[in-house]
């Protein structure tokens, strides 16, 4: 084990995010809700670390997400933009 430098750390987090997102997709395809929750929790932890790694507080992400949801809507309506 070693401590990563800042650039390596962020790169490793981005790679881990891709890995964890793939595990969410696998859980959705073949697992139950509990497995999806477990994998989603892993994605959340990686995202939190990535955001901290670039010097942003998680509250800022939540604020921007809420603003985007107000302006553009969320995913609850299941709409899919094709163009």
C-alpha cells in the first residue's frame, strides 16, 4: 500500500467511479434492490471523495443538483431526450 499523489488520487477515483458504476449496472440487471443499494452506496462514497479531492464541499453538489432539477426536471417522469 502507498499514499497516492493528488493527480494519481483523482485519476484512481475516476477509475473507481467507472468500476462502481458498472457494478450498479450489473446489480440492476441481475440483482435485487438490496444489491443495487449496496452498489449505489459505493458510487456515492467515491463521488464524495472525488468532490472533496477537487476542493468542493458535498453541500455544493447538492445545491447545484437541486438547481438543475428545478430548471430542467429530474428523472421521476422517465422522460428521455432523443435530440
